[in-house]
C-alpha cells in the first residue's frame, strides 16, 4: 500500500528521523512512501513555530532527495516527495513560486486556519465555544472551494478537518460537501483518506465514511495518508481504510509520479 502524507521534525511539531519513517513503512511492506511537509507560509501564532522556515524547507528538499536516492537504490519501495500546501488566501504567489521551484510528486492542499484562528490547534479549543459550529463549517468549506482557484492542488488533505475535536453541526455538513463536489470533479483532484482522525477525539477518518461513500458514488478518486508526525504512526489503520474504500465500490487508489496520476488496484 501507499502512504503519501507524512511529516518531518522540520515542521517543529513532529518527531523521529525521516529514515525511521521509511523504516516503519518498510516493516509494514508499503510499496510507496511519501513525505509532504508543511509549507513555509503556513499561518502561525506570534512566537510559536509550527511550520518550517524557508531555510528549513530547503533543508527538507535536500534530505528528501538523498533519501530518495537511498530508497531507489534499495529498490524495495517507491519514494515520493510532496508538500502539504497550506491554503491561505493571499499566499498564491508563494505557492506558485514553490511549485515552480521544485518538481514535487504531488501537492496536498489543506486548510488549517480561518483568518487568525487555527481551528485544529489543541491550544485554541476555547474559540470553538464562542463560535457557531455551522458557521465555522460554512466558512471552512468556502475557503476549501477557494483553494481550487489556485489550480495547484492534486490531493485534498483531511477534507472535513473541523470535526477533529468532535464539533459537528447538528444538521450535518453533507450540503457543504455537495457544494465542493463540482470543483472536485472539474479539477480532477484526488481526496485522501487521512487516517489520523481515528486518533483524535472525533475518532473517525477524514473524511467520514458517509462522505467517502458520497464521493465514491460521484466517481471521485482517493489516495491514502496517515498524516504521521512520528514513525509509529506510519500506515495507521490502513486495513480499515482499504476495507472502507472497497465497501464503497472503489477499485483503485491513486498515487503520483511528478504530479501524474497512477492508479493502483485494491
Ligand atoms: Zn494538515
Ligand atoms: Zn499533515
């Protein structure tokens, strides 16, 4: 199997050496493994670092290239180099320059903040109490739709992230997913089953099984990522993720080689 969503300590909120992540992937018998570090323009609170600086991102790319050589030499696994592009309105120039400066295998597009609120940050949970949950989802999905204007995204990261701590609108959020669907189809974007959500208070994958079924019916393609921030998280719950995809009638998962889609039968 494949795991395309993994971090390195260069984002300041992950631990373990990149080589240890690769070792874990090898132990699990994954056929492809990819890192997707956060982008340097990620929104951060004053005095807090949760993303690599420009210099650290350059270091990330250097480390990745030598790791790719090592893994390719061994010949037992494909190694991919990606980026988790934080979608922030106004950062388009930086994102475009980044995409042109390096030949990534894929770009994961993610929304982690709404204005100056990082809604998935555990230290800023109290903000949820002051907000209307439905409005948060409305704004989140609106921002996600804007992300497609960049035309740089191959994979939509953790599609229903606002549910992380258990906040879900009483009326659900299917209508927002439906509003995203035409853009997903038109842009040919792939949605990741991000298995990290299973270890969060919501205790389910991003997106939820209901959303996965909805998207699968519409023919949206899927990929797989653990969003590992330490080596032991690589490939977490992948058997369940594959079972869910098969249940929804999905026949292949997508990986990327220099931003070209490659389907792997499941
Ligand atoms: Zn993320
Ligand atoms: Zn991530």
